[in-house]
C-alpha cells in the first residue's frame, strides 16, 4: 500500500512509463465538478497531501508541480514536500501554461475527461494540440493505485413534500422541458447536483455540507426524466413522489443511455458538466447545444414557500447566533479566551440543538486576530488553532443546512477594545453593507452594477477587499448557488425577484485583522410613484452587528436609520425566543444608536 506522497508520486511515474505517457494533469475537482469534493474523490489530496478547496498538479517523468491560488500559498508549503513538487500560482501560471513551458513539444499529456469541464477541455485542446498530444484516458490511474480508498457515503434519500418546496417535481420537469424545447433541444443532460435535487424534490447528504445525492439526470423536452442513482437507495414512495415520467437507472447504465441520444439535439452546460459527457455525446452522433443548465434561473428565483422557509430558518439560526455571541461576550468578560476550534465547536453544538438542522452549510471560518486576514481561513488546516487575545477582532463565518432553508452569516466581534483603525475599517465596510441593503434598482440590473455600492467608501480611502460582495444561496441546497452574483466580475445575469444573495463586504490587513459583515438578502419588488417599480433587498439574517466596532460619526443619517431599524427587527423577531442572560444581552446589542 502506498502510504506517503513520495511513494504515490513514484507509482504515478511508473504508470506514466508503462503507458508511454509524458505528463498527467490531476485537478482538485471530481466527476461532479461541485464545490465540495467527497472524501472518496479527493484524488489531489491522496497524491499530494494538499487539503485546499482549489488546485491542480502536473506530474511528468522527472518533474512535478502543484498549482494553488493566493488563499493557499502558505498552506501548500506546510502540506506538500518542496523536494517533490514545485509550487506554482494557479491564476498567474495555470497548469496548461506550465506544461507548454516545461514539457517538450510532441510529448503526450494525459487527462481524465471526467475531472475537467467541457469548457476547460476546449481551452486545453486549443492550447496544447499545437505542440503536444492530448491523450484522453478511459480510466484514472489514481483510482487504480488508491487501494485504501474510503467508500462513498450512501446517505438516506429524503423526499421533499410539495408543501415544503412549493412546486411539484412533475410541474418543474414540465417547466424545464419547455425551456429545453424552446432552446432547440430534444433533451438536456443535467449534471449539477443541486439542480438534480431541486428538479426531483429530493435531498441527501452524499457530500459533506451539501444536501445532495451523487447522481445524474437526462431530461427530455416532454418532461420525462432518466435518473441515474442506484435504485436500491430509493424509498418505496419515490415513484408516487415524483409522479409518472421518471425512469430510474443504475449509474453504470449512464453511458448506454447517453449513446441512445445519438440522433438527437442535446442541451449541455459545458461549464457545469465534465468533458466526458460531451465526448460521449459527440462520438454517438448527437448534436450538442452548449447552453446554461436550464434549472439555474428557476431554482435561483425562490417561490413563496421557499421564501417562507428561508425566513423561518433565519430566525432560528439567529437564535443560535445570539446564544453563541452572548456566551462569547460573557466568557471574554471572565477572562476565558478560547481557541478557534473551541469557538467553532461551541457554535455548532448550539446550532445542532435545532432538530431541523441537517448539517452545517460549510466548514465554519473561526478566525482570531491576524488569522481573519485570510478570508478563507480554516483552523483545521493549521498546526494549532489560534487563540483569542484582548483588543483584537474575532471573525466567525458560519451557516446551517436546515430542512426549510440554508443560512450563511458573518459577524466580526470585538474582543476587548478594538483599535481606532479597526473601528474605522469596520465602519467603512458597514457603510458598504448598508449601501447594498438599501439599494433600489430597475429590473434587469446585473450584480456587477451594484458592486460599487459595497466598495465605494473603502475605495475613497484607498482600500478594497479581494473577494466578491455576494453569491447566491439555495433553499436547503448549496450555500453557493449560481448563476447570479454581486462582484466585479462581468456576469451577465440579472437579479430577479425571489433570488437570495449574500451581502458581505469586508477589509483584511495581513497579519493584523480581518473584517467581514454578511447578511443574506432577498430580492423583492417595490412599487414606486415613478414610471416603473424597482427591486430592492430585504435582509433575512437576524443577528446584531457589533456596535463596539462602529464609529457612529462616520455614518450618515440614512445609514444610521437603517442600522437602528435592522436592530429593531432583530429584537422584535428574536427576543421572545430567548430568555435570561441571552435576552438581556440581545436588548443591549440592539439598542438604537444616535449621533
């Protein structure tokens, strides 16, 4: 059995020689191309020891390089031996560019098409085939060598009743089938796991933090579906739950069923589907229509039932948050300065007191002091978790997967007395947060058109933050949901009524502190006295913003009014659900501020 990185790298090199291949690309992604990779598919981790959420490696017969982005430049040096791998920047020097520079022209470069998107393969073919031979593998060498590979999680299949999601699966399939037909398709291959679960009104926990089932779907324009999941996993009520028109196949039958589409026009999202799908369809003679996953926009625009669930779970999540924050303040007052792991575990334990919590929605970011300057920090990837210290900030970014919705909240907490600089930067970020929360905008507005509202006050002082302002959030689905976002990126997707997006400006000073203020916002329509109604945001999150970090004199009257109104809503919605010390703390934390 191969027990360390050196042995595994050597085994891959032996495989290269045996198969007359000169280089192998190993991405972080698995065949589902999701944000979270289940343990049994962590191939990059098996090979290199790297635990980050994005990256790739290239192995040649005499060289090896690992590619990570700026979040992981320190972490990679601690986890991946420098004598075995070169460290490269994933964005500045992508793997394909490194291959062009370091692998002799004419050599064979191998990929497993299941681990790359169709869009990536198009780029790879354009870049590499001028000088190199791109070899498409039918099997993955890591799967052959990984003898102690963990078994896939086989979770319970949960059927979501129509009254809990607001629309029957049959109705959704008819709706999406019509979209496929309108785009000229006879069928669509749906590979995004959250789209599949939304379409069939099912959930699972096959992937940590993501309530989905590892499965695939072929949707025909008449609304009929071929669902690829081991039939033995499905409860007896499944057929009645989905209604007529759903055929269940074992995943091993997927290729045969794709090849059966050979004479038809098939919609395929080459950004969310792996390249193997496109290759199989093309080889079978199908006409592939590249188009966005037809479930994306209908899934993102929540219906009234989903909205009611999101509101309800945010109130319960708010109870958990204020219970935690009041406990934290009390502990600090007694001189008990816990470490990041203890704090994350305490918050999770409080959340898990709610029986409707199925999982966390992502690994909690529990970051003390300078650790919070790393915006995707995870204490579990550090040699030891950081410790709270007085006169610093503590950032906690967390959320839950509840049966009626998904939450994501960040609060930055004063531990002792924050410095004047911390207070200034927090207030500038807060002004941006309020700018988004108060925004009014016409139908058709894109997220990048709003992004300036979040950054303008930081920009004016010469500051910024290096992440998006907002991402979509699913309904008991992915905490990062497309297709809309609020960021600098020119994503041509309008914000529409019913979407839920995060609002999370921040500021990060390396080695010193990190600030982020995050609520989830619901897009709602607002009548006006003008020529058209507008869209605006309704904050779903219910949790005080730490007033100890605010310089009230930097807030305008409308900004201060928004803050006081928000805190009044928090008090009104949560006060009856907490008691004793927590209620006393909440009253103090939500008192109105004045100039």
